[in-house]
C-alpha cells in the first residue's frame, strides 16, 4: 500500500485499489486520511487516470461504515456521494515551442448549511478560499516532489 507525505497536516495512505486493466497507472483507490494522532479523519474513494490530453483525479469522502457495507456486498445505490476533483492539462504550445506549463482546474462540491442562494457568510468564503489554496499547494508539492520524478 502507498503512503504519502503530509497534506493539510494529515497523512494519506492508500489501503486498497483496483487497477484499470489497460493502464496500471489508472486506478480507483481507497485512501485513509489520518490525523497526526493516527486517527482516521476521513476515507476517500478516488479515481485517477492519465490520458494524452491530461491527468484527472476525482474523489469523494465516504463513511467507513458505508464503505464496509459496499465491500461486503451491499448495494451502493442509495449512498450519497459528493465528488470533487481536479485536472491537470498542458498549457498548449506557442508556435513551434513545446508547452512549458500546465493548467489546473479544480471543482468542489461542499455542503454549507449556513449559506443561501443569495448570501454566503464571510466564514464560509474564508473556508472555501483556504480549501482551494491548500489544495493548489498540495498539487504543486506533489508535482515538484523529487520522489515523483521519473514516475
């Protein structure tokens, strides 16, 4: 199983996965996110894949009891899932030059009971801003991590 450096102050560990038959780098994973006290904070169901056009990661938090029920043959039909994710696409070539950068697109589904269609409280805006900035920093750190070079 794969472990990763801290992100958001938590340790992420891949506890299981199913590879795509065509490409073993493309997979669906079960990730445990643990606090520094080694307690599970959240379990994520994640699909990641890369094509010639870019790389994509989609993930959703899942309750441990719900995941256990599904893995033991239960029906996933009534399981609420709010997926989020990001894509990394090449920043197209300029003239005869090769691409020198990437475009990152992030999407989040967040349940915020304090907001309405016409009003988002300042605390919610600050939380969303921090989530986007922290996620961008984690993506950047993963992209420039020397352990990822050549993989």
